[in-house]
């Protein structure tokens, strides 16, 4: 029984100490010790800190950056000085999270409009490239479907449809090879630090993708098939 009790105690201690904030090592206030001794409170503290840190990052260069920091310090002071039990702290944390989370989510949607670091810019351009790649493939498939539908409807007056579609697929593949080569040439020999050459290549690829998307979107299929 003693051995079982000891194991249970160790498991309980392990569960309570799992994922505790790093600042718990220096906890001195009674409220801090309460948070560090309770998994639910520790998780709420971690969640709030992640939202707050992310929000501050998004607000770099904005006049609201210092305001949010001042407000957070005031909230911490209120938390530390208020006589509060666990349920009271849960309510305080959840209320603060509900205040900051919507603002953080809204800013994050447009974060690539104002990249803060080279790594941030690199991530934004990479994600933009993935979106334009997907959009291009979708637009091209839609184009082929329209060609097939239009050509089948007027098959007696138009060119051989299967050959035309096959030629368009070959042209599309050749264009992608041209695109890749062109953008590699743009950054060839670049020794720029901080991944600038990769960013420039992705910008180039995205730009050419957008130009091709515009081409397939605006093309007059009827005139093209009559050639």
C-alpha cells in the first residue's frame, strides 16, 4: 500500500507540474504560488501570455503597442493585489483572454501586410506562393473544362479537340519550367543575407503565377478555338 501511495503521489505531482510557466521558479506572491500549483490556472496563464506576446509582435511600430503593454501591467498588478481564490482567478484570466484574443486574431489576418522581420516576410511570401500555385492549377483546370465544353458543343466547326487540349497541357508544363528558370535566374549569384534571395525568388514565382492566372481567366475561348 505504501508503494502504491507513493506512485500515486508522484503521478499527482507530475500532473500538477506539467507545463508550468517558467516564471514559477521565481514565484513569491501567494497568487503566483496558487497559479503554479494548479494545472488549470497555469494553462490559462500560458494561453494569455501567448496571446499577449503575439499581439505585441503584431503591434510593433503601432502606437497601440505601448498602450497594450501598459494595460497588461495594470491587469497583472490588479491580479496580484486582489484577494482571489481559484474560481476568481479563472474568471479574471478568461475575461482578459476574451479582451485580447479578438484583437490578436484580427491583426493576424493582415499580418503579412506589415511583416516585422525577414523570417516573417519569408513565411508570408512562401504562403502567398502556395496560394498562387493552387489558384493557378485550379484556374487552368477550369479553363480546360470550358474548352472541352465549348469545343464539344461546336465540334463541327472547330479544331480537333483532344489534340488541342493535349497541346495546351504541354504548353502549360513548358510555361512552368520557364517560370522556374526565370525566377532562379533573377536571384542567381545573390549573396544577400537573411534569406533575401529566397524571398525574391518566391516573389518572382508568385508574380508570374498571377500573370498566368489573369491570362487563363480573361482568354476568349471561342476565338482561340477558331484559330
